[in-house]
C-alpha cells in the first residue's frame, strides 16, 4: 500500500541520517515514533474501513497433461499460508517460495499431471526448517498414489510426508479453512474453496464447466476463481468427451457465482500461443478474466 511505502521510506531516511548526522538524533527519534504511531493508527483505521492485507498466490505451473516450453503442469502455492494446490511438474519450483515450517498439499485428483511433483518433494524437504508436509486427497487417490507412484519399480524412496484423507473442512494458515466439492471428470476430481476471515478463493480444475453444475453455487462471491479452460469454444465437443472445460461456460460460471476475478489454467499444452482459448470471448461475458502464466504472482 502507498502509505506504507511512504512511512517506511521516511523511517529509512531517518535511520540513514542517524549514521551520518548524529546531531539529528534528538529530533529524529521522536519523529520516527510519531510516524510509526501515524502508520499504526492509519492501518487500524483502514482495517476498520475494510482494508484487507493482500494474499499472494504463485502460479508454479499452469497447464495440464504435459509441460511445454511455456508452462509446467498444475501447481499453485499460497506461501504465506503454507498451502499448495496440486502437485504437477511445477512443484519443482516450490522450494524457493516456502516461508512456513508446515506445508499442506491438496490434490484435486490423481491423474499424473497433478501428482508427479510429489516425487520432487525431496528437493523441498531438503530445507531443514520444514517440520511437516501433509498431502490431503480422497482416500482412493491416496491408495493409488502409494500403490503406483511410489511403487518400488517406479519411485522407491517416498518423501517424508503424511497422507491424510480429506476432511470436510481443513484448517490452514492465516486462520483459513479449505472445503471441497465433487466435479465432473473421468475417474473423479474435486474442487476446493479456501476462505479466510477477509479473503476467499476457489480452485476448480479437471471438470466440464456448466453454469447450472452443482459446484457453481459453492463458489458464491469468491474474490478469486482459478478455473481450468483446456479448450476454446470450437473444441466444445472434445471438452465434453474428455471431461474438460471450454471458454464460454467457464466465463459464465465466473459471472454466475459473482467472482471478482477469474484466472484460467490447465490450457491445452499443445499450444504455447499467447491466447490459446480466445480471451475476447471470455471477457465479453466476464471482463475480469486473465490467462494464468507460470510464475505469475497474483495478489487478491
Ligand atoms: Zn489435468
Ligand atoms: Zn484429470
């Protein structure tokens, strides 16, 4: 926020002066104290008026199926809260973003493009300050991951993490909760809604999108909706056949649930174009639509 920067810059200037102009000490410290008091009063005043500290979402991977020259497969991180959504190939980038000593990883389902990154966790766990990593997923997905991904012949050294069957509501950092809901996808997939006292987001991937789908009413009023959009509208039949989404219904879902902002992910990796799904069509329905790009940091 602007006022924060000004106060910090003023404090920095005063501290800088202290080193070179000791004579200013008597003047500098009372002023510093006054500025700090103004800052804290302004902040609490803004909080009373509804100002909310920002939450940051980092897009570590934004495509599905296979990585391409522009995107890794899905992995999103909320570093302040120690939360990771899906464990695609983008997870290899996670280590440089972790700031908490606990991590909660939530899996939408166990298709390979969403779980292969679990085998990269050794790189993240090399950070000795990380005390706990918990992977939350549906029980049958946990069973499949243990049996197949961590089979001796495929990846014999399972990383140090706990697997926990998803509870209806899971507490996360920042005083938030994660809830989940079923989606329409071969083999099953689930979406997540994350709520904090003053923020909310939803993550919906690997599903057909429809404005009257049951999950839409669970997204009501989210600040940020991250939704898959594998195909443009001219491949709607493929979307239906493969259990994925195309542009128009995704934008309609965002509009219907009253989301403030829509970020599209899990675009077809066969395309590395700037606009693989026809953003203009999406924005004609829901203007605040953006295409997710790897390493983008989204504040909401
Ligand atoms: Zn996928
Ligand atoms: Zn899938």
